[in-house]
């Protein structure tokens, strides 16, 4: 394994190191306190009242919302389904636990279909359609942020960012990313501390992959391997090569638009 490259990636995301003899549960409690403190300070510096977060029915958006709520700031949760929402049961449970200050639902079917119709003469795929949905959701979320004078809180976790399993200017667009340096195993620990329902804890993460039926086992194992890798553990050369390739080709997603003075893209 290339330990130098492993260290470079963990340093990029600023993954906090567990303290000596610190259990995952204690580590999660510490991350909760530090992240809430960050959210309060950043909102104060930005002159905003709180945050808006799209609630998806998954563990990442649940934990992000609970962090905002625990920080004592205003929380606006959105549900942005495309037609019938298969996660409606989880959303209702999450909403009851989180108790956001505002909860609003907008069906994005209309604008998504209009966007697809506009480019009907171009080939499309599940990924293209998924990206379109994600970018429409981003547009709605930022409009709500303007109305309520809050910031947008993203919920991308460090595994998704490392692998590039996010939509550029879509679900990855945010003013803050509280989970950007936290591995999935610790996010689950945080969810347990926040009394997340079992249905959310047991839900399989797909790292933003839309075709999550045919490749579910593959994506689940890759999630596990990248979390081990980001915690400094050894993994097989095969998985390391796969992670490094995805990390390299997705670098542009983790940076602002490039200009001639930038050098990160040639390093």
C-alpha cells in the first residue's frame, strides 16, 4: 500500500484522528460537539439564522439535520421527491425526531421533466437523469435559503467525496459540509446517539450510485473498503487502486472552477 498517498487523502479531508483508547461512541460524541460548535460559529460569521437541509430518508441528511438542531440554530428541512416518494415512511419518522422549525415539500417532477424534454434529442442514461434531479433540488434548496435567510447544509460524507460519488453543482452544492471529514461508521454512531430509527440505521448506503440494484453488493463493499482506507487501515492493492483512480478522476468535483493561476489540477 502507498501510505504516503493514503496520508495525503486523509489530510485533504481533515479526518480527525481518534484519541488514544477512544471508542467509536466517544469519538462520535466528540464529533457532534465539535461540529455543532463549527455550525454555530460559521452561521454567526455569515450573518445567517441557521441552515436548510434536504431530508432524503437516509442517515447522512438525518445526522446533518440533527447537528443543526442541536446547535440551537434555525433548521429548515425540505422533502424534494420526484413523484411518489418511496422513503415517505422514513421521512415522517425523521421529521418527528428532528422537529425542524420549518418543513416543506416540493415535487420536482415538473421541472425535471421540462429539463429532460428540452434536451430530448440527446442520449440519456440513469446517471444523467439522476444528475438532473440533483441539480433541480439544489436550485430549490438555494431559493429556500434566500427566502429564510439561512445557509445550505450539504450532507455528503467523506467516502462519497473521495470516490466522487456526488453530483457536481447538485447534491454536493452547499455552503457547509458538516460530514465531509467523517467516515460512515462514525456517522452511524452519531445517528444512534441521535436516536435514529432502525429503518435508517439498517438502510444500505449506495454512495450516490443510481443503479443500486444490479451493483448493490459491489458498492456496499467499496464503501466499506474506502472507510477502512480513510481510517488509515490496510486494504488490498486491488481496492486501493480502484479508490485512487476514482479519487483522481473526481478531483475536479472537490474544487471551485479552475482558473489559469490554479495548479492543483496538474499536481
